[in-house]
C-alpha cells in the first residue's frame, strides 16, 4: 500500500483530478495488486473529503466501514449511537481478488463538528483473556465517550479503552485507527 500511496502522490502532483475519485483510485490499485499474481489480497477504503462542498466521496474494497459521527454543535445533548452512520454502501471485491473489479463512488454530506473514525478490524476483533471480542458496540461507545477531545487525544483515549479491555492479551491482527474532525 505504501508503494501505491507514493504513486498516487506523484500522479496527483501532475494531474490532481486523479485523486478526486475514490472508485478510480481503487480500480488502479486493484490492477496493480492483481498483477502480483494473486499473492496478495487486501481490503481498502478510500475517502475524499471536500470541505468546500461539505461532502465526503468514498469507495470501499471490502474494508470494514468507517464510522461518521454526525455532531450537532448547536445541541446540548450528547451524541448517541443513533448519530453514527457507517459508511458501508456497496463494498466491492478485495483488491487483487479479480482483474477488472469495479467500485462505486458514494457521497454523504458532512457538517462542522462531524467526526470520521477509520479503523482496521484488529481493534474490534481483538479479544480479552476470556475470549470476548472488543466488538463494534464497545468501539462505538469509546467514540461517543471521547468525541469532544481533539482528534489526537480522542485516538489516544480510544487506544487506552481497547488496551484496558484486552488486559494484556496481544491482538493477533493489526490495530490501526485514524480520526478526522470536520472543521468548516
């Protein structure tokens, strides 16, 4: 993936429009990964955040859906699980699964204060000593609990919540998270 990121960075400098369509990015990445002869299959999610038009355009190659927390800064009520929107429309095949895979762009409106949490499944599938998974429910509770913090602190606290649940058990998959707070 790092190689693909470098390629897109160089392509974007010469032709910025190439970075505006998540589906096109996934299709190019799928072509590159598939050329490796089926040695690698990977999930991937691409999102383009358009602050000017207050929208996110995204496409998904079988990756777990990020969570968009719709926050109303005018409201005195804390957000709830009902304010979380999983970005999950029509996930396509994993990258490398088959030549010529196509993906779809989807758009959703965003507002000032909204929060997008991207993550790999290692965090939700991680288990404690009793064999219980951390799961989506605990993960969403952590997002809601720390949503008022700056993005980096929110991320740190979410890691602490998960590590506390794992009670020292090593997670056998990667745990990667990113938090993006929308500022208009």
